[in-house]
């Protein structure tokens, strides 16, 4: 039963965790880099400790500095948020060795499900459908070409320790495979310290649908429904919504049961997400498991009324889930737009700099999760997301209308953002009809007017 939590993260997720801790009566400690000295999480936590220079490699990715801060501030738990060290099994193990509760699954589960090859093996054992591909790591280009020819092109080369599209290449021919194998391996080594690759059959025009699960230490596991994350650019999600317009009640039930089986098979504890690809015929295939809270967790919170971050804390304190699968109810529709400080007219170039004016919209059915404010300077060192807008309605149409209204009144001056781009998506007839898949953005960009900002206004 811990009483004081260090948040090993920054930005909006740090604020989200602080809020959940305060609601449960827990003390909080923020850590920050020199670039984040004026960040809101530093001011809103009960204590704050600087852990190093601006680059993440010298601060937020330094487990030794985070653990030193934990010792100095005498915390008894660490919440890793998402990104940075949140899925680092070694860090979770170090926390346990220091008798500090790591708010997440066990190091063994993180390692098992963080490796794409071993995660796939667990899924197969749990009788969860997996995408056809290599049995494990592919050692050479020649071996890979043989496997690709056997399962049929196109295929995806994927990093075993990957995520966010890093170390991933779509390959259509044997010649392209020979070229891309070395590039993907080098990228994987650079980003994850592990250049191992495996191969999966490319499911063409799929939907990317993930299921949220919660599991306690007593073996109780529930799913909280799905989020449709098909709208993405370069494997980075832009828009998420729940429920999916594609899933029938029977398919939802089938996929939810598969997600629960997989969570049980890897002895999961805490909040996690199981991601699937779903083809046009309703066939679904396990893709990966995220052993942490997701950026888009708020979408699920809004249609279930269940506070996921609070339950992360409560499960880590040893509490048992006080509801079962039959108690989970879904109400309405929720859509999230990620707002990034990027110039979409210049190939989404990041836009660090000072926000001269900031006004966040409100009103019924609107939730804003953001860490920025007027006068805040966006650092160049971290992810460009500056906020998330979540619109909630009785149905999808109302959620879209509310999102349009919110985006039209969202003011960020001083830096370019994706607000107008997101509003153009909300007004796109194909999106409005729910006819989306992972290729949506590529086709949408071709339909986009020459001046999408003017169109959105």
C-alpha cells in the first residue's frame, strides 16, 4: 500500500497521473529535464526534482537518475506513463530491487510481450489468431526471401523490439526485400538496441483495432471494449474512436474473449492493450501488446465511465477489480484527435517554439488533455504532441459535430499545429461514413484541398 508516487514522465500524461493520484489521496513527485523546468507537471506535483539535461537520453531515459530521485524523495511507487521507460523490463526490475512498486505489469511479462516473436508464440498458445509469418527471428536476407515467397508478397519486415513504425518496412518483391532488410535492421538497432527482425504477411487495407484490458493480482481479467485506431500516418495514430463502426456485437465479443485469453496466458497484471489487424471479412490477427497505459486511454474512459489511471494505481496497491465483464457497459461514442505542433503543409515538420496565445475549447461532451499554456515554450527534444481533444456524443454523428465545434474554437498561436488538418478529417465524407482503414490518410491527403486551413475554417 504505497502513499507516494514518482511520475517518470512528462507532458500531458504526467498531469493525468498527478490528477489520479490526488483523487486517491496519494502524494506525487515530478521529475523533469532542464528543458521542462517550466512545465505544468513540475508546478502541480507535490515535489519536483531535476534529473538532467534536455535530451531524453540524458534525463527521462536514465533509470539511474530516476531511481536516485526516487530515493531522495522517499517514494514507494513509480508510474512510468507511456513512452520512455514504460515498457523497459530492466527498469521495472530495478524498481522491484529497490523495493519500489512499479505501476505496471511484472518485468517478466513486459519482456515476454515486448518481444514480438515471443508475444506471437504466447498468442498462438492461447489460440488467438496471428498473422502468417516467420516462426521467429530472420537471420539473413536469403532466409527472409524464402519465407516471404512462401507466405506471399507483400510482407512486412518488423523489428522484434519495435514500435511506432521504427524498423518496419513494407516489401513487395524479392529485390526490394534484399534492399530493405539491412536498412530495417540498422534502424531497429539504432532505436531499440536490437536489430533482430521478423516477417509478417501484409494484411491489405486492414483496420487497426485494439482492446483495452484490466487485470488484477487475483487473476480477474476484463476487457473494456475496443478503440479503432486505423487513421494513422507512418504508423503513428492521429485519430482514435470507440466503439468501432466496423465491429458487429458478435465480432466484438469474439475479439474481446481473445484479448482476455491472451492476458491470462501471459499472466498480465494492471492496464494493457492488445492490438489487432482486422481485414474486410472480419478476420482478425494479433499484432502486439502494449504493456502500459495508451495515449488514447481517455476514449475508453469516456464510454465506460471507468478511470483507467486510477485503476492502474489501485491494482498496483493490491486492490481487486470490483466489477466483472458483465458489469462493463458502453454508452455513447467518443473520438480523439491528437494535436501536434507540426506544420502539415511542410510534410508535418515539428514546430518547437513559444506559444504566444493558447485557448482550449470546452462545452458539453468535450475533454482536453494538454500540458501547454500561453507563454509555454515547446522543446525540440521530445514528441510533438501538445494535446488531445476528446469529443463525446450520444452517437458518432454527435461526437463528430462536437469535435468540429471544438477544433474550430481551439486557438494556438505562435507555432503551427495540426488543428486544421484534424478538422479537415472530421469534415471528410469518407471518414464521416466510417469507411476507414489504415490506408485512409494516404488517400485523404490526395483529396485534401490546396489550402486545408482555409477549407477547415
